[in-house]
């Protein structure tokens, strides 16, 4: 009888709060709930201050001086704090409303019949509690992209804008009663396995390589990922300081406990009890601030638009520009221009503060993460300035703004073309490229492909899980090679190079060119369950005041991040992709090797509990692609969205964003190999397909002058 009553309560009419006598007073509820939260925070902050005052900085348990792996984009820190605060308040209000409506019922067991969260879809936060309700003015005939991604879609001007919520393929799978907020749990309600222990058992440092693919493939993938996703991590007061400084689980902190000092062969002197983990900032699910499950904010634009080069706001971009000739700021050196150095005395994302080797600034604040990333971003800035000078030479009357925007437009087109013409075919294979219509057209043909009804936002599932597959491709060591592709210096390991720019300044050992050449020769690590210890045992490794080491674990962070975001499990996404379903462990062994499945079985209570990230990277791969069927599906969908949801896509036939027929034909001559040739010092030869080994048939090193190049005559006005 109780069950029948609940089903009746969940009828269509019951799921609409507006149909109730006396609709909820949301303004009052938000005001009172926010006041309660402020009072609670004041109490907690006072307690925290007392704890900090009594803290001994030589204490070996916690590392307060480590490099923070969760960098926050500086352009709108205050905005993300406000979004987090209002969205968290919205989650509490939503829980109160649903509790009052369905009090005492086990909603979780009936989610499959009808989702009670549907009742919230007619409710929006009052305007003063909705940080997104600001007018966006668009100039319809303006031929260039905005920096923040707004106005790409003229009907929905916020779609794809930096600092707005991700979208989802599937409803969030949180673990609280109404699936609003708490991290994903096992299907029986218990906690999922400890991510750190899982990584130690599942992901040892093995060396399975893709011998025909170069390490440059991984580096381009990181560049693409940094172009379209960046998470906002919960912060209070100081954007450079984590709020999770103990091993206590809270509503904002999900620490990963370290159960043994020797786990994963970690240094025995690592005495920490946990690896800190801060939840991503909360957000509403859309810019109308509709009440519903916790969503997260994408700090990047949702477009492949070089935002890691140019920034995501006018203010940020202005700081990166020289102010004349359409150029970006650089450090001019005889051995090749470098990115501008940080003006901060001790920048938070740098571990080497010597004036002569200062870390860099760029359009993305993750620039200083590692030397290979710094090298590629430097390459893109060199290319922008090269293009700007070429355009200025042919069009001497053009002003700085026109030169800058036209050069930016060309560089973005090259990024898009290289990604879809060279990168994705290797990653996904011909069948997936055809299925999702990802391949570029040929010659001067323009495409009528833009769909203004398509929501171009990056999906949460991609950002928090599926898009992280590339971490499995990272090598333990990075070669440094001279212009003859022979060893010019000792290879470097990431553990010694995180947040240090000195390798790029060191011209004696070949500077960034030696790093890029190494990427062109070193083979790629295969996408699988094995990760380099540089990422699992030495990520952002530092030492506390007692010289005791501390590090993060990227594979464990990836697993925890998926749970933090309420990403459904691996088996759910196989069904979403219309692949053969997995109901039992025996089913799973058809798609993942039995040895790996046995490890899963020892940790997870049921196949349905398996995390998306863990399962997706472990799948068997068909010939001609680097990832398994689930990742092929999800990546195909995401890159399809980047193409068909972008009004400024380089192949479009719609004005005012389209290139001329002649310009488009020239853009399609672009290749990563030629881009490298044009911007690397003392590099006379390179293989034509930069992502493929020069040892592969038909891809031997060739003179750079023989590679097709753009005819800039088509840009002469």
C-alpha cells in the first residue's frame, strides 16, 4: 500500500511544485538557508583559525607547502566562489523541498520508475541568487569569436561560455536520498573502493607501447584538453590555498587514505595519512539556475578555439598582447622566443623562483605544469606571431586589432584542422570518424554543418572521466634530442620538472626544441590500465620542512573526480553507447582481459559499481584505433559536438565567420609537421605525419622545405 501511495505521489501532476497549493517561497528559503550556511561557516572558520594557530609546521602528517594540482583560472575566482555558494544553497533548498514532498520514502529504489528530481525542473533560483543572469550583448555581424565563448550561439548566447556549467549525457548518479549532491556510491549504498588502493593493485608501472605512434600524440591531446576543459575547485578566501588540509571527509573534501607507507612502493619516509582531494565547485545545471542535482563549472570555453593561447576574457587577453602589430608578448632570445615570464615574485604555480628561469604566463594557468606542455604552448605563440607578421607584411594598413584577430583566426583554424585531420583519425580509427562525421572536407569545399539547436557545451562525463584517457599515454622519461635526432642531453623525468621552466631556458641542452624532437621520436604509451609512476607515485612531488616527500596520484584523482561529479559507472555507458551490455563479471571478461576483471572483482561488489574511467581505459581495442569501444563512442560524441555546435568552425559556409574558398584550401594544407618546422630553431627535418613514428613506412624524415605551406597571397587585401 505504501509503495502504491508513493507511485501516486510521483505521478506527473505530483512532480510539479507549481501545482501544489501555495508554491514555495524560494526567495525566503534561499535567504534563510544562506544565512544558516554563513553562520555555520563562521563557526567552522573560527575553529580552523584556532587549529592553525596551534599547528606545528614541522608536523610530518600534512604537507602545507606542496604544489597545488588544482589550479583555478584567475579571471573569475570571485565569480566561481559566488556560483559555488549560491548553488550549494540551491542544493539545500532542493533537498528541503523534496524531503517535505516525499518524506519517509526510499526514493532511490524507485528512481528507475520516475525521478523525483523532475519536480524541481519548474523551479529556478530567485534572480539575486542566480550569478548567471547577466545580459550578454552580441554583435551579429562581428566576424571574430569572443574570448569567453559567449555569442557563439546567437539564440542561446551563454552556450559554451567560460565559467558556465557542463552539460551531461546521463543524469547525475549521486548517492544521497534524492541524488542531488553526495559522491557516487556502490549499487548497494556502500562506499566504493579506496581509489589509492585500487590504483596500487590495478595500475603498476608497465611499459606497453604503441610503437608506431609518437609521444607527440599525447602532448597534442593535452593541449586540446586544456583548450576545452578546466575545473573550478572549491576555494575559500585564498584561491591558491586548498581548503582540505586534514584527512577528514567533509562536504567539500574527499581525502584518499593511504593505508600503508609502502603501498605502490612509495618512499618509506612518506608519512602522510592521505592524499588530499577537494571537490569541484558546485553549480546550478544551467544559466537559468534551475534547481536540481549538483553540477560543475567549466572554466574554459566549450570550443576548440585556442583559449589556452589567448585566454578566456578580454582582460586576460590584454595582458598577453604586445599592443602593436597584432603580436602576443614574448621574451625575445637568440635561441627562439619564449613565453613571457611571470611578474610575481613567487608565483603559486612555480617551484623555481630564480629570476633567470622564471615560470611563464599564457592563456591557461596550467602552463607551467611540465616542460613538454610549456614547449607546445610556446610553439603556438610563436606561430601566432609568425602569422601576424606575415599578414602585416602583406597588409601594411591593417591596425593591431585586425592583425591580431586575423592571426588568431588562422591559428584556431590550424588547431581545428590538425586535430580532426591528424589527431582524431589515429585515436578513433576510420570507422568512428565516419560514424560521427568527423573528417574534414577536401580542397576549397565549405560545409553547411552548423546546427544552432545543438548545445555545444562540453559534457561532464568527458571532463571528469572519459577525457582523461590520455594520462595512460604519458611516458616515464622524456628524451632530449639534437637536430639530428640524437641524444643531446640527459632525458628528464616529470618528478623533477613539474612547475619548473629551467629546461626551456637551458639552451646548452637544446632548450624547448630538444624536448619537441624527443616527443617526435619517443613511442607513445598505450591506453590501458597501466600508468607511469611519475603520475601515480611522483605527481607534483615536493617535500615538507622535514624533507619528507609528498606526492599526489593522478589515476586515483581521476577515479575520485568521477565520483565527485556523480558520473555513472562503466556498464551504464556501455548501454548508453548501445554496446553489448555487461551484467556479470563473465560478461565483462569478453571486453576486458580476465586478469584485469579478476582485480576488479576483488575490489567492487558488482560489475555495475565499476568506475567509468577505470573500465574505459582497460577495454580491448580494435585494430586501427588507440581506445576501446566505449571511449570511441564517448570521444566521438564529444568531438562531434565541438564541430557541429561551433558557429565559427573553420570549414563553415556561413558568414561572417567563413574563410574565402582560396583561404580554406590553404588552411587545409596545414599539418603539425609544418607548424613545427616553421617555429623550431635548427630543425631542418621532420617526419610528414608528426603523430606517427618516422620508422613507419612512408613517413621518413624529410626536409622541411618539401612540406606543403600556406600561400599568404589569399590574405592580401
